[in-house]
C-alpha cells in the first residue's frame, strides 16, 4: 500500500517553482534596486526564477597544458600506459 502524497515529508514535497510569490518578487525587486518605497505591491512584473544547471568542466586541454602535465613526474606516470 502506498503513502498518500499529502502525508509525505515536507522536504519531499518542495519543488522548484518558476513563478515567485508576491513577497518574493518584491524582495527580488528590492535586490535589483527596481523597487521604490511606497510603490503599490499590485501589478508587479513577473520575475522568472530559473533553476541553475550545473555546468560541465572543460575537458579539452591545450597542447601546452598537456605538455606541462606530461613533464611533471606525476603527470608522466599518469600519461604513460601501465607496463606489463
């Protein structure tokens, strides 16, 4: 028997939201210095809250970096195939 979604732990129910609440939008506008004191909290612009993706590390090394890594003793041992 499965557990109902409403009875799950709170951390499992938290998900990424693309649209922020009014108070979150006001806080974001204050942060961006686009909020004037006394301004109406209604008809605020929508603020996209994009989820940041983890970027890939650059795998390709330049020829100079590869030569420098091979010149060091640790780099030379790692670059050379194991002897049988």
